[in-house]
């Protein structure tokens, strides 16, 4: 096997692993709660072949692997497989990388021409009994939830027109519909955005296209009971830069942010654009809902600049994570006023990977969870992931002004995005399940899966499951209950 470069994208926690495996009867410290029965699916980028071209954004281009941590009857098991994308199969056949830089086909080797470039590495999405592995630069791949075998690229039975699909779907808790979008829907650096709805049975029922104010990295979006919200932050693309072999994304500090709002079952011609601050960036929104006065409250993990060092560099910026500034921000959009102004309040600390209970999606809610950095941490953070630094504290945020709860991790530990497992007990907030990494040497790590009581994160984990393999950092995860897996089988 050829050597990977010794750069941060391939070193330490980010070292490529590339092993497919199954392990059962994992060692459990503590007790797995009986109602935590199901599978924690995780999307993990893991490049199979060393790059042939220098690429700052390489951390986003790793081949998607699907990891399944299966829990039930007090036992735990783990499996790992590559998603057999057209790209991964073509590189396996070539025995080397043939795709060049992140989202730039002009840098590919000739053999890659015309092949699907997506790596399906960002989010496992469960809907209508199907498991989809999504990445925003292409269409998702469908994977068998039991065997983890890849079924193929998923275009909703030939109905989808968009060439791209977000990795962030929003599923309405009452109708079971999945709301989705795709940006750069008809090609590189395009302003075309597709907005589409998939009904509870997995049928694509409606797809409409609109133009964004500029071509931006639209990573996530939100719904409320009555509206769809499309936030735009000034991380922008440029076709000439791509043709010259450059990077897909830069960040423009002088450009305004926008939120497009339309009735979620309405026509894209009804889109109303609210103007936000210049230069800001956000990858993930926690939730959005309407208040009694018809205002939309839109809650997001906002930062003062794009957090990816490789995106900043393209635009001559170099602001380290600890100087970036950010907050859990609530933007209020007044639908009753003619003004397109946004009012911002801060409702929590800077962080990312917001999690809410699935039954509060688009609805009024009183708490959520985020990952953040412990301000009192002893020792340096763990380096890894696409931003370069991993989070080391889990917080429960009370949105009614109550005190936050925190689970700070010991030194040399970090935590990846948790999934929420609802409880059947009345008044119980359920459980959070997350992978925790511990650095034990310059290139040595131990990995565990922790189960935490969601309403009492300060108490720490109730169970710690040891993973007998090296893990590369995941991007997003999804919890699927055993009942749903059984019903789909
Ligand atoms: C993100 C991740 C991606 C990507 C674009 O976390 C944005 C943000 C893992 O791939 O392609
Ligand atoms: Fe994301």
C-alpha cells in the first residue's frame, strides 16, 4: 500500500484506517439501558488511496465508510464497510486515486471522466425504511441496513432531477415527510437550488428549483410547521477558480448572509429573503419554529468566519478556532413585518453538532444538546477532524433560560456527534450515544462508545463500550430503533 502524506489530514486521529470488519460482544463497562435497542449508524470519511495532488480540503473527500454500532439486550457489536460508490469501485479497479481535488473534476485523471465523484461520506439518513448515505456534492447511496452492502445511487425511483442532495434532511415528526434540497443542482458553481419533499413512504412528491443570491455552500437548512428556511452564508464558489485547478470554496467577509423563507408546501416564487450579517458562517442549525405571533425563531451554531482552515486560506484569512468567535444564535424573522431585517440574540455558547429530539423537529422546544470546548480544560485539545481540533465537552442547553448542564471530558479525550435515543418513560429525556476518543500517545488512540442520560449529562456516562479497532472521526450519525429495523426487514 502506498504511503499517505504526513500532513494533518492523514496523521494522528485522521490516519486512514480502511479496514472492513465485524466484532460482536464488545466489552461493556456499566449497563446499556434496556430501551437503548437499535443501531447507531455513523458516516466516516476514510481515504482508501493516497492523493496524487495537494488538496487543502482533502479531509472532506475521504471515501465514505458506514459504521454500525448495534445495541440491544445489554450487548454491543460493531461493523464497518466502505460505501461502494462508483468512485470507490473505480479507484479500487485502478489500484490508486484517480479523482483529484475536493469538488473539482478539472483536477481528475482522464480515467475518472464522466464517473460519479461523490463519496457518500457525510450522513446516514433513515427514512421510509431506507438507509441512505448522503454527501452534498451528489446523490445519496442506498445501503442495506443489516448487511451494510451498497445497493446503489438513489434517485428516488428516477424522479429526482437535482444532481445533488444535501446531507441534512429534515423529517416532520407528524407527517413523516422528508424535506430536502440540493444546491449546485445543475452543475459546478451554479446558483440553482432544488427543494423537494419525499412522502412518508419514500416517494418524491414535489421538486422545485430556485436561484440562491450567490453560489454558496448550503450545508444544512431547517423547516418549521409551515415554512422551509434556506440559509446562505458567504462561503462561495467560482467556476474560473475551479477551471484553473483551484479550490471549490473561499469565504468572503464582505458579503451578506441571507435566509430564504417560503411556505413549505408553497411555490418557490413565494420565497422571501431576509438579510443577515456579513461574513458569518454556520454549518448546522439546531431547529426553527414559529411563535404565537407568527415570528420564525431560527437557532444555529454561528461563527464569525468559516471554521475550515482550508476555506479561510483560499481567501487570505487565517483565524484559529479559539479566536474565531461564535455562539448558538437565535435569528428572529418577523413574517408580519415588511422589513427584511434579522434580529439576533445569543442563546448559548459557541460549538457545533446540535442535537434535538426528533419529535421536536420544526416545533417549539425547550432544550437541545451541542458539542463545545471546555473553557477550563487542562492541557491541549485533541487534534483531528476537518476543522483540525476536536470538541471536548457535551452540553445540554436549556432554551428557557435555565442553567446549562455540561459533561467535560478528561484531558486528551474528545467527543464526536451524539445521536439521541428517545425514552418510553414519561418525562425522561432519553439517552445520548456518542463515540469518545482518547489519545494515549502521539499516534495512539483508544475509542469507546458512551451512553449518557440526556437529561443529566453532568452525571457522565451510564455505559462505556470499548471498540477494539482504530476509528477515524465520523461526520454525522443516525439512530434507528430495533423496531424500525425489524419493520423494514
Ligand atoms: C461538511 C462536510 C463535508 C462536506 C461539506 O461538515 C461540508 C461539513 C464530509 O464532507 O463535503
Ligand atoms: Fe453536517
